[in-house]
C-alpha cells in the first residue's frame, strides 16, 4: 500500500518461465503455419511477428535468420511425431500379425493429425531447400519405429515364425508399403475411409508374413 492507504499499481513485469515458453511455442506454431501457407520465400519475419504480436527484434534475438526460425518450427513438428519407446513396447502383444497391424495403424493415425499433415506437407514443399528436415524426420520419428519393427521380426526369426531375412530391409519395406502408400492420399486431402485403411493394413501385413513364412 502507498500513502494514505492507496494501493500501489504494479507493472506487468517480466513474463514467467511458463509464459515465455508458451509464447515461444506460439511463435513456432504460427511460423510453421505461415511457411506452409505462403512458402519459405514469401513468408517474412515481419509477417510472423505481426501474426503473433511480437516485435521483429524479439524474434531476431532468438533466431538471427529466417531459416533458423523455419528449422526450429519444423523440428518442433518432428518432435510432436516421436513415439515414446514405452508406447511402442505396449504394441507388442506377442502376436506378430497383431503387433505389425498396431504399428501400422499408429503411424497412419499420426500422419492424419493436424501436426502430422503439416509436417508432411512442409517436407514435401520445402525439403528440396532444406534436406536436413528429411534426415531429422527419419532419425527422430520414423527411424525408431523401423528399428522396433526390425526387432519384432528378429524375435520372430528366433522363434521360427518367419524365415531368416535382413530384418532392417524388411521393416523399411513394410513401413513404406503400409504407411507411405497411404501418406500421399492423406496429404493430398483424399484420405481413405476407415474401412479402406483397415483393409489395406491387413492386406500389407498378410502379404509380408506370407512372403516371410518358413519354406
């Protein structure tokens, strides 16, 4: 209280750590939207600053170049697609067919999320300019899932369920067929129906397992 009991008005002060983090997330979210809407060349830091009600100086203090902001926004989207190891482990029921189908459904569902769609579209449109975003998406998002599938296939070989094979190549081929085959339609805005997706997942898993059956 001030003189005569009059309350002292406090200024807004510095934002809390949580508020600052939320504003940074908003910046990256908005930046990715604008890069996707307008392309990297047309999108400017001024446009992004205006959309999030920040000053250019604030943004440049953290990202000296537009490309740095772009990459940070894409890496954030990649992080949103990472499947935690414990989630993958929960998909392994001990039944090879069920496990492979569950992995396929998980990855397709991820592509169909708003974040998954934006990530795929920005990779498609700007990947030629920033090839490192392909690498980041594979190493941190797709790669661990492929490694998990390869591990599941390794255990199936040990159990005699499937014939010996290069499980890394088999896992890559499987994910390409079952997920990559759907991504193009989904990203183009023509997603298969739930029934079609289920049919395609089951068909691809059956095709893989028929090819890997011990002879």
